[in-house]
């Protein structure tokens, strides 16, 4: 779920106060959940001591534990570090000293990638809105939640582009809108707007708006452009406000359909929605597109994250042709 639950006003609980500060800073709900997870794990590691009674030595011990005993990856250790830096610098107002701890050295795993034939086979076993979601991820490189959170206004048919709002790292970016998706996305837009009109006629139709936009623009929640492109089939109660409204499709529902399609296609790779995104990047590399362009389309902060796809291009490592292939039969 990407719906943050309400927090009791002036709650004395530490984690409620941390959550409140995270929301005041406008960080994504996924970031909130991640930070809260690691802060809780840090506190439990030190026998449920209050963070104000601990500091740099305890943080160093915890991060070293993740590397040595927990065998955490470098990325996992870095996320835990970011959570604790936020806790001490932003929440407690006591920045940590220069940290010295064991660095995780477990190598990053190569991404799982579908071949073009495999991607086509999986998509062939999907129907309706689930097929369209897969096509957007594979055709435009979006993450699953970026796709499901698209609003009607985020698909720019005139400029033939998709605008990703508040993606990972709270960043906006622009990616391509494939020619073959213009017609089905037009139909999906018409469906979403028709459903919205039906909700309005029944006294509903006010969609959730992020980061205080509902207060700044009181009528925006019922405007067509703000409606979710992939609305949920049923209305539900928004736990933040208690308002009955229509959310977007849930990622777990889509992932379940993807897993089923992968099995039906006879593919034994551990694939999911992100495999389509990995495949998007790999296809662009195979086609000779510049790594920096692919980085921007994917929304990677560091080009080194994008460079991992150079290891999984279609012709093996770095596209090299093996000398054994030149031998006669």
C-alpha cells in the first residue's frame, strides 16, 4: 500500500514523531516506511535504548553488524545509513561524527532480463489493463508504482511523452511514449474519465492529492487531469481522511498477474514487473543508444547504476562475440 496512515496529533511516541517530520519534509511514503524500518531495527539491535542516549559508536557498531554478520549488500547498508543520518541530523539535531565502520562488499547481482521473445510471450498471457501496464513498463522504462500512479495529465499525447511525477528520490522526469501505445492509452484515458464522471454522479470522484495540493487547489481533486489513469475497480476508504474515494490499482494485484503470466509463458527466470524495466534498458543499449540518455529515461541519479545493463546485453558480456562461434561445425 502507498497510502500513509494518519498520525495522532502530538503523539508522544518516538516513531510517530519521526513519521511526522518525514511528512513535513515531503519525503515519499516508501522512504518513510524504509526509514522507520531501519530506525526500529537499529533501536532493537541496541536493546531498545532511546536513540538520544546513543550516538556515533552505536551507529558504527550497527552498520558493521550489517556488513559482517548480516551479510547485507552495500546498497542495503547505505539505505540504513541514510535512515540513521536522518534520525540524528534532522530529527534529534545531533549530527553524527565521522563514521568508521566495516563496509559491505557483497557484489551487486546482475538484473534479470527478458529476451524480446520472452517479453512478448509474457505480455501475450496478459489481458486488459494488466497488459497495458506491462507494455508501459517495457516500452517506457517506468517502475511499477510510477506507472500505477500516473494521472491523466501525465500522458502528453501532443509531445508524445510520459511525465513521471515524484519518482524515486522525489524527482520528476520525462520518458518516451511509444507509438504503439498511443491508441490503447487514449482508450484507457477515456475509460478513466468515464469512471470519474460516474463517481461524480454518485457523490464521489474527489481523488487523493499529494503534499497539501488539496488545500492549495480545493477543486483540483475533481478535475479530469488529476484522476488516476489506472483507477481501482472499487471505491475504498482513504485512511488519511476517512473519505470514500477511488485509488489506483495496487502493485501487488498487478505483480500477481505478472507472476502468473510468466509461469504460463514457460519462463523459469525470477521475473516480475521490474524485469520489464530492466529489459527496456537492455534493449536500448543493444540498439546503440547513449548510456546517459538511458540514465535520464530511467531516472537514475548515478550513471553507474545504469552501467550494470552493459553486462547483460543480448550477445553476452559487453556484446562480445565468442571465438568459438567462428568455428565450423
